[in-house]
C-alpha cells in the first residue's frame, strides 16, 4: 500500500468517490455506525469528517454505499450486536455490488475477532484498529481502488495525529480527547489491552483545539480520557489535570467544561477546589464505584476501598453541594456474594447517586478476572442486578427532585423528539429539562424554572 499524506489521500479518495458517483448516477452515500463510549463517538466524528471531505453524502441507513462500524468490546453484548448488524449489512451488499463494508475500533484489536470475520464474514472490505484511525483516508483509497479484504491492526500506537478533519454532531458542543489508553489494568477490563498504554496529549495542542472549537461557535467541551485525573504524567513538562482545567477556563468562548472519566484513586483535593470555584466547569462528577465491597475492589485492582471511596464522595457532596455524582457499578464479578452486593447497596444509600449505570459482569478473554475460578452464574447475577437497580433508581429520583422550583441555566441541545413545541436543555449538573421553545434556541443558554421533576428529567419554563 502506498503511503500518502492525509491531504493527498483525501484528494485521491475524492476522485474515486466522484467516479463512483458517475457510475451510480447519484452522490455515493456513507454511514458511520457507532457502538460504545464517548471516545468512540468522538472517533466517529473524525471518520465522518473524512468521509464528507471525500465527497460522500452522510446517511444513517446501513444500506449506504460505504458503511463503517466503529466497534466496542468492553462487554460481550456489544460484540454480539456488531455481528448481528454485520449479518444484516451483508444482505444489503448482495443487492449493491458497489457497496463497501468497514470495521474499526476496540473489537478489532482482538485476534479472535479478526479470525471470526475472516471465516464467517468474508464480504467485509476493510478492518483497522484503535491505533491507526488516522490512516483511514489511505485505507479508503485502497478500498475504493481494489477488491478483497484489507486488514491493518496494530498492537500499539506510533503517534498522536493532531489534524484530522472532524464533522461534529452538534455545532455548539464537542468532545476533546486529552489522553488515550489506560494503565490501570482493572482485572475485569479489556480497555488497556485494546486501547494501549496511557498517553497524554500536549497541553498546547489541547488548548489550540479548544480555541479553534470556540472560534467555530462551540460553547461546551467534554474533556475525554479513561482516567482524566492522571492526565499529564508522562509529558516532558508534566502538568496536572486541575492545571489543564484552569488553562482551558481562560478561553473566552468556552462557557462550559465537562470531563469524563475520573478514577476515584486519583481524584485530588485540588480538583475539587478547582471545580468548586469555577463558573465554567460543570457541577457533575462521574465517579465509577464498580463495587462497594472492599474485598471485590481489591480483586478488581481498583486501588481504593469502600471507606476511601465513601470519604471522597462525602467530601464532594460537602464542598460542592449542587454537584451531581454519577457512577458505574458491575454486578457478578468473580467471587461476589450477596453480602458483597449488600456493601454496594450500602454505598448507594450513603452517596445517594444522582444516576448510575449498572452492568452485569462480562467475561473478557485475556483479562485476569476471566481466569478466576469462582465465576458467578448468570441467573444469580440477574437477581443481584435487580436489587441494585431498584436502589439506584430510588435515590436517582430523590436526588433529581432536589432542584424543583429553582431557576437554573440550561444549554439548549435540540427540539424535543416527542413534542416539537418543546426544546431540551442540559443543566450544568447534567440533568435534562424540557420547556416550551423553538429551534432558534439551540446552542443558546437560557435560565429555566424547574417546575416539575419527572424522575430523571424536569419540565420547566424560560424565566
Ligand atoms: N463487564 C462489565 N462491565 C464492565 N465495564 C468495564 N469492563 C466490564 C466488564 N468486563 C464497565 C465498568 C466501566 C464501564 C465503562 O464499563 O463499569 O466503568
Ligand atoms: Fe478499564 Fe479500569 Fe482503565 Fe477504566 S480505569 S478503562 S475500568 S482498566
């Protein structure tokens, strides 16, 4: 395969897409189908940006002329969904001989997945992984020029590509990668194996990106990393995450700053101070608990115990009373007993989470937990899962309603899907509010009276 620069490759892809358009008698279409986390959503904006520049018209249907699945493998059900969708897409390809199908993302970093695709999904045209997304323009050229399956998966990154075209889903908000990979090796988690070692972007590149986004009208940025609290450690001139936040705060057009995800083991007092004293940093901390049992936390290699986590959550609640605290919880980790789950429920009762994502443990081949002997039967996990979910929902409802009657600032995101006379806005603490308004408000900040709490969202009115 020839090695072109990104710009040259996009130029060449453009010629090929235009030729395809002549053959088809219409503009070729492309669809980007995304699974998984905010990181993948951000990567998909890069894939979309490249496809637009190459001349494709972006659609949502998987019957498009070019379809790319950006996959996730954090839990097995994400993998199964990809295989299901791929089967359907293969059906479309039988009817459209010009169609090309591509796969990328975390699932592609697993050798067993590649073997399965080579064997059972031979109609796939292109496979690449998490470390070489910036090569997509080159691969696109190759796929449009030739038939046969192209596979290029690397086991580690070679560089951080800074200037790929990006098509943002929202004009007024954007994700910004501040680091890639993860070094924590929680024993259940496949991320360190498929996303590689932790690498922080240079602060000046992050600031430059945020400034450019601000100049394009973006008012809210979400700083993305698997563990933002360890940001900056490997850099030539190390800087801490709170220091980075203070720099981003200085950018005039940026009005709101969010971040995801905070590992409890590294959340510093300095961070709490910076969030507390900032008008721009949103009052929302996502603090994955995973388990409330110190025994299970140790087996998970989380590097904190129940007491340390509770003390941290208490400090956040005391210092920033308006902040919402959300979490991730795993049920059915090897060796987990109903008594361990009682500990998790005890933490839920004490922290009173504003919201929580609960997952049933999924065995990921190659992780230490997959080799542990005392795997929990699935039926037992479901019983415990229902117990935990009931508690989570109880407190989420209670927490959400604590703002009833108050006037708070919302950033309007979209016209309400079910009722076009309403718009949907998001508060600093991540709570959603629906209120009368129209399209012209999208991307604007408005003060909204939170009239009625409906569980996880509010109905309100502009003040
Ligand atoms: N099984 C279930 N949930 C998992 N997560 C990560 N790995 C697994 C797994 N093997 C969950 C964790 C993490 C979230 C993104 O996904 O709760 O915080
Ligand atoms: Fe996975 Fe743990 Fe890293 Fe999060 S911190 S990505 S759960 S290994």
